[in-house]
C-alpha cells in the first residue's frame, strides 16, 4: 500500500506527539506506529483503510490498535487547542 505525503506526515506527527507524552508509554512502539498510521488514514478519510495487507505487515488487527489510536486522537486534540500541555 502506498500512502500520500499528507498521510505519511500526519502519521509521523502523531508519532512525535506520542514521544513527549508519558501516557503513551503503556503501548508497545509497534502498536503506536500502527495506531498512528490507522488514525492518519481515518483522519484523512483515505480510500484505503485498515485492511488485511496492513494488518499482515503490522501484525496488528484493527481492534488491537483502537485504544492507542483513541489516546493519540486525544493528544492531537489537546495540541490543536494550543495550550501547550500534553
């Protein structure tokens, strides 16, 4: 699967947000990476969402990354409010 620059950069931004938030330490790095891609796909309403190919390569099913993706979504909402407190 090929992703466009918007999805790639959004996923990378989500990963960077996760690095500075202690709450995210409970998740495995691979789970955070998969969740960042999942959330970036959802946020951009990409035509290709979490599918068997992505699941195979990430080793995560959609239900296994949803909680982490929800926590990432909270981080991006907090950051977009501009209060600087992650």
